[in-house]
């Protein structure tokens, strides 16, 4: 049985892979390089996609199919789209409070980021300006990295920080601050009783 803890671990793994892949692409494929072949091969090896590339694209290494494989290919487990879709699915499986209606901030960010990347054209991402820079690719990778960071913060805020939130215990709603105060009062009372008996 897959628990919610497993889902959080999967979401964290998905987001980490998305950020690392986007950062790798931004650092290696945006600036003009004279000899691209060894660079593309290193990028594919780093993302565990070299064998997949060779099985799908029989021609020599090129920027366009590499970007297609690592960014928009929904069947490649290492692509941005694949990892983001997994994250969206895992987030949707986590239960929310009864007071939550509609999508939370985390779900909205995840869905928007997935839609943004899915809509991208590998050809447009691979096109270089007159100076050799792939400006559109850099812009999109920057957006992905920023969105992933925001998504991580939204998940933490919604599910992992509980100060001042209400929890349902034994059929009645208890505010966590009131609960903590009650526990402190009980502890102080126990100490007084112990001192009195001594």
C-alpha cells in the first residue's frame, strides 16, 4: 500500500529532477558552442537518456531531438513533461481539508507549469538567435526553475506547516494553538501536583 509519505517522497523526487534537468539544459544548450557533439552526449548521459536517444534517433547528435527528448517527450521518464505530469498526479492524490474548495495554490502552479511546457515547440526552443544564443530556451528553463521553487514552497505551506491550523479530533474541531496551550496547562498542573505531594 502506497502511503501519503511515499507520495510526498515521489513529488520531491519529481520536482528535484525537473529542476536539475532544467538547470542542466540552461547551462549547456543556451550558449553557442562550436563542437556540440561531445556536449550533447554528456547531457544525454547525465540524464540517463543516451540509449533512449540512440534507439529513437539514428542520425548524429543534434540539438533539436535532444531538446525534444529532454523537455517535451511524454514517454521519456527523464523529460520535464514526464516528471511534471507525475508530480501533478501525485499532488491530486493527497487529501485536503474539508474547508478547501477547488484547486489549491500548489495544484494551480503544477498544472500551469505542465501546460506551459507541454505547449512548447521543440523547434522553437532549439532555434538560436543571430548571436547563437537560444533565448527562448533560456526563458522557458528559467520559468520552469522558478515555478518548481514556488511549487515546493506551496506544498510545504499547505501540507507540512500546521501552526495555527484547525484539526478534527474525535468529532470536534480543535485549534492547534488552543491544543498546544491546553497541553502546556496540563503539564504545569502536573508539575504543581507533583510538588505538592512531595
